[in-house]
């Protein structure tokens, strides 16, 4: 390695600048959402079996709540615009705007050219966790998803119940298309309940046992009509390993709630991004 220059420490000690100050983001009305939730009625639920995925839909202006009814379990979430699945959850930009992990008040943003909030976190019972001494936190948008390709690269395996495969099968069945047609629509996930970070010394992605317990939940408000897919990760609580049948796994529950008539008066779904789309031509 090249030896450091004489002003190395001076350069290292320059203070960072936040890339995207979020003060200018269009605000979602969290107080209105909280009030709408009070009188909301549960209209459906989907149980996601361990090591598998299930699809669900959430109309704009409804809430969906993800929980672990039987024990600690991490979930991998994909979201699409229910009317056009080319608009999908964009973890990279969500991360750039809100940080490596999301919690109450933060939105999940959609892909270009729409770039608008698809859903906004209204309740996170693990919000108390914050950032632990290892730099870990909960509900990340950094971990992509467990997949059989990386498993094959690292250990030559052909494991078929990674979140990527679970999401691919679920979407293929939902759209009634071949796996090959569904697979390109599966995208980087919100790692619900997963506790992750980057090691300070090597910068590597790490996971640790999720702090989630029965009764905890992550609840979001659907800003647009949503098609969702949730995989109960084969890593279970992700305390040891994933991409195998070794870890103890549990199901996940998705519940959908409909606000009372009039509870969202004044609310409007976010419009597509205002950029004119000409790219200089
Ligand atoms: Zn997984």
C-alpha cells in the first residue's frame, strides 16, 4: 500500500456534508395518518410461511402492518405500483435520502422516472433500538436480499429458498408468468426486522440477531396502490446464517387496515416526479 501523504490526517478530518438534506422533501402528514389509523378497520391478512413468500395488495390510503406472530423472524419486502410494476421500490435512493435503515416518518421511494414515496412508515415498535455500539440498526435498505447466485459463488450450493427465489416464485404465480419472466422484476428489498450494519474496521456488511419479538410490528401507509411481496427469510432472526435450512424460522403476518370514510380528507397521493424528462435533448 502507498504510504500516506504528510497531510493525511488533515484530509481525513474534513467534516462530512450530508448529501441530501431532507428538509426540502415534500412532507407526508404523519398526524393525519395517525388519526386515520385510530378508526381504521382490518380488511385482510396474509400469512407468509417460513422460508417462503406471499403476495399482497394495499390500496392507496390504506395501512399495512408486518409482524412476527410466532417468533423472531426477518422479512424481505418488495413493493411495486399495483398498476405498473416497472415502478418499484428503490432502495438505493431511499438509503441516500433517509440513511441505511428506515423508521417512523420515513418513506420508501420508487424508481425513476417516478421517484415518489410509495409508502411511509407510520409505526415502528423497534424505533427505540437506534444505532447499537456495533453500528447496527433495524430495517435496512443496504442488504439487497439473500439469493442463490451469491450462495453458489461463495460455496457452490443450489439452495432454492433464499428470499430472491421465494419472491420470484411468488411474483411468477401472481402474474401467472414463467419464473424467468418474473425474476427481473424482483428487486433489492427493505429488510424488515433485520439488524445490520457495516463493520467499522473493514466496512463489511454484517448481521446480528434481530431484536424483534412477538408483538412488534412495522406499519406503513400506502401512498399509491401497492403490490407487495414479503419473504420470510431462511435466515430466521439472522443470528447465525442464511441461504440454508439451518436457522430456526417462523412465519410473518401482513395485515391491511382501511381508514374510516372521510378520515383522509385533504390527503392526496404523491404525484410522479416533476423533472421534465428531457435529459438535455
Ligand atoms: Zn433472506
